[in-house]
C-alpha cells in the first residue's frame, strides 16, 4: 500500500511538473517578450531606456531558461508573478477572486446533486410512463445546452418575466441563486445518468425481491442499495465534474457579471494577460490532479473488491470506466485505471 | 425526445449499450440497456435535423433570401413573423438568415476540431499501443498532461497563443480532444495486437508498418470514428462558447455563439434574438449525440 501510495503521488507530481512546463512554454516562453510588446507601443511615448528598465524590473531580459526557472521557483513559493495588464500581483488577484468562485462551485455542486437525484428518481419511478421517459432523456438534453445561453434564458425567465429574483443590486444570497442554477444543470447530467443506471441495476438484482418480501419499501431500497452502487461510478467521473465546474465558472461568471476566477480568466484571455492565465491554469491543474489522486486513493475504501489489486478489482474498475464512457460522459481519467485496463488485456 | 415516442420496443433493448472498449466488453446484466436505448425514431429525427443543418451550411441561399451581414432598410428588433422567422436584430439583420449562414462556419469549425483530435490522437494511440516500451511511456505521459489541464483552460491557453479567430478556436478545441482519441485508439490497438491474425501477419513476413496499416488501423477505426461523431456535438458547443466569449469568429460574420452574444443585450425586450438561435444549437448538438450513440452501438 505504501509503495502504491508513493508511486501514485510521484506520478501526480510528475504530471503536474510536465503540465506546468507545457503551460509556461506556451504562455511565457513561446510568445516572446510580452513586456516589450506592451510597453514599446509608440502611443505610450516611453523611451528605449525606460522600456529597457521595465523589462529588467519584470525580468523579461533574461534568457528563457532563467525565466522558466524563476517562474517555477516563484510558483513553488507562492509568487505567481505580475499581471501584464494591471501590474497587480497575480497572487493578490487570485486570492481576492477565489472565495466567490469557491462559494459558487460548492453551491452549484450541491444543487447539481439535488437535481440529479430528483431527475433520477422521477426517471425511474415517475408515473405516468411518458413522464418517466421525459426525465430519462433529460440528462442528454442537459449536456447539450450551451451554458452561456442557459444563463441568459434563466435571467430572462426567472428575473425579467417572473420577477422571482432581481438582477438589480441583489443581496449576496440572491445574487448566488441564478448562477448556481446555471452551473448545476449541465453538472447534474452525468450524475443523473449514473444514478439512473444504478437504480436500474439494483432493481434488476435478485436480492431486491428477497428484501422486498421481507417488507422493505422502495425508499429503503433506494437509500441502502443505490447509494452504494452509484458511489464508484460517481467517483470515476469526479475529475470530469471538476473540469465542468471550472469551465462552468468561466462562462457563468461572465454571463452574470460576477467577480471570480472565471471572470479573471475571461479577462486575462481578452487582454492577453498571460501571467494571469498561466496562474489560473496551474491552480486549476493542481486542483484537478489532486481530485484524481484522491479518487484513486478512495476506490479501495469505497469498494472492498478493489482492495486486492488483482484481476477482479481490475476488471470491476475497467467496467466502471467503460460505463462512464458509454454514457457519453467521457472516459475516467485516472492513471491507475489505464494501467488496469492494460493489465486485464494482457491477462 | 418527445414523450409519445418513448416506448421502447422490447426487442431493441436486449443489446447492452456501448462499453468504452468495445472489442472486449464484459458481460452485463441483460435488460439493463432497455432504459438507456432511445427508440429508433429519435435517431431518425436526429438524422433529419443534421441533414437540414448540413444543407444550411452547403446551400444557405435555398433556405433564406435575406442578407445575413447587411440588414439594409429593415427595421431593427422586429418580432418573429412570416417574413422574419427569428425576428431582426439591433441593426435590422434577419436572425434566421444569420443562423442559416452561420451553420457553415460552426460546422466547419467543429469538423476541423474533430479532425485535429482524430488524426493526432489516433496516431499517438496507434503508436503507443503497438510499440510499447519507452515510446509508449513518453506518448502516454503527454496524454496524461493533456488530460490534467481542464479542457476549457487548455483551449484558452492555445487560443491565446494562436490568436483569436474561427480556425484557431477550432484547432484549440481539437487539441483539447486529442487525449480522448489517443486513449481509445491505444486501448483498441493493444487488444488488436494480441489477436492471432496479427501474429500470423508477422509470421508471414509482415513488417511493423504493413501490419499497422493493413490490420490494426482498419480494425480500430470503427470505434474511433464513432467517438468522432460523438465529439462533433461537444466541439460545436465549445466553439460556440469561444465565439460567445469573443475569442472565435470576429463580428460581423455570423457564428452561432456570436449571434447569441449579440442578442443578449436585448434579452429583456427581444428574447427571440437569444432564445431561438440557442434552441437551434441545442437541437444540432442533441442530434449529433444521438447519431453518435447509435453509430457506436452499431459499431459493436
């Protein structure tokens, strides 16, 4: 176990390092001198010496490997560089934007879980049958909605038409409602798909009849069997959900004009503020790699079958990955999963 | 997705739906697929929707006589009518015409994106799956890195490097899709390389490349192509998102994300400018998903 842990941790660190290198090559080294491009603009009226001084103060006159090394050691110590656009420290920008986005992400995720459970239960038990079928196809609609469009429509209907939520100087809680809803709908789709499958799977099991004969109600079955069945596939798509949260935050914050990491990202791209974008990419990648690492470590905790890393576990896990893919939610993104796939194929 | 079409014929549901690596799908409980497989009629509707969209892209003049870029003397912000199906925008342009003319740009961009992901990803997967050793390790580490950066951020990073525009946005979306194709192609290749006929091909004097192109590639291609069709839908979504954020096609050219972005300022008074184009995008994306799923089931 300790060897596995160390190996998995090392793998995560290597991927992080490579991702950082790739992102900094693309955003810092490859574009050349962003400082020169910005301050050599004749409209600013700076002399050659002044531009040179600015370049020196940013460290832009050093060779690329020195810059790479400085930025890498800066990132490791929490110094994320300076925004080319505003001159503010990127770490300050990120720190002030993070709480609002974290709040939105948490509330969006919670709403997505509630929504997914509601859709799955209605799709499995809804009466009449057409209602159940309608909810059954809801997830595939939810993942096909352009999120920016959904946000605009939600503003139009809930705020302008029905007047339930005001868009004009709302309170902190009120301003959270519509963005949360916008974020939750696409996020709930893969979760609902997993739950619908888990419910169908449990209902097809022979033990259900026995349990029911012993007097268990449908609700008892749901709580006791479905959650256990849905847990593993839900873990498998955790990384995917994190990616959706990040993308959703960028779009949602732009549509609703909320301050946060997403809005910061959109501004950075619009202004070609590469240091800010680099910081966001690196932070999001750290989060993503951490989530996947955690998921890998949680697998054996959640499912006893996976505690022995033998064939049975590998087969079970591969099936889970395959299932996530089959539902159109993309493959599971864990390194161990891939190793297992290979292992099983060779066996 | 209409409710009246939702009764699944029992015969249609017996096949288990797609597993990610179709060549060795494990045994699954029979009947589980029943709920998941929508009836054929939805596939038919999806095909019709896509067919019309492709015709929009190829011959937009057949569907609308209005100029998508210049509204001329037309009044602005007209409500939908027989003359202007989706109404007119703030400078009097016919929105339906913009959506029809925008189809070619949005579909072409999606095709470029999927082509980039398909070609590069399959090449990586084929080589990694057939070579093994350090080649495979290096290639799959690259795939790991591509997977470790959240897709939208990876796309934005590449867009900022390449610059804004339709083709650049499409390439960026395609690069973000490489990893998925590479993983699928590699899984397929590893399976196929174990097959007896590959051993036989080597035994009868085949070289690495001849075996790769004559035996491995043709057998891996159907699963990869099915993924490609599925990916077209998400590529359309991602490209319209980039267009909405202002990183894709520059105005005044019609592009679906841009059309919705332009309409959003008038959403309180002229909701149709945003809602109707969005519904079209959604219908097209749902249809490609539906067809992609049907193709993948057929490929098994």
